[in-house]
C-alpha cells in the first residue's frame, strides 16, 4: 500500500512539474508560437543576421570614407562600388547611416 501511495505521489509531482515547464515559453514569446517571438530562437537568429548586415554596411561605409575622404551620404552611394546591394533586415527593418555606423529601425546599432 505504501509503495502504491509513493508511486502515485511521485507521478503527480512529475505531472505538475512537466505541466509547469511548457507555459512560460509561450507567454514570453508574445502569445504566438513558442519560440517565434523576439526572445525565441527565430528572433535571436534575426537579430544575429541583422548585426552581421550592420557590420557589413559599416565596413563598406568605412571603406567609402577612406577612399572618398568623406562619409557616404546614403546607403545607395555604397552600391555598386562598396556593396553589391544593400542587404535587408530579416525582421523587416530598414537600415540607415549615421556617419559610418549602420542603424536598423528594428534592432538599433
């Protein structure tokens, strides 16, 4: 009898623990699919890709400044001499320049 009681108690505790594990991620992800929000894996991947794009744009702007003696006036002045094309933010943001620093409307600097 004691063995059955402890087995039941252990099973209930395990069930409560497992039920509590899944709810938090869905809440922090903005209510959509778990992991699809800004803090989820997709959001982190978009942020990393955007950071890489900003580094590429900033490097091209630095090269432009070195060669032309002044910072570029717009992103389009970097194409085609310094960039093949202006990359797009994977989260749908737009890039702009502040001197030679690239800024994303979604992710910032």
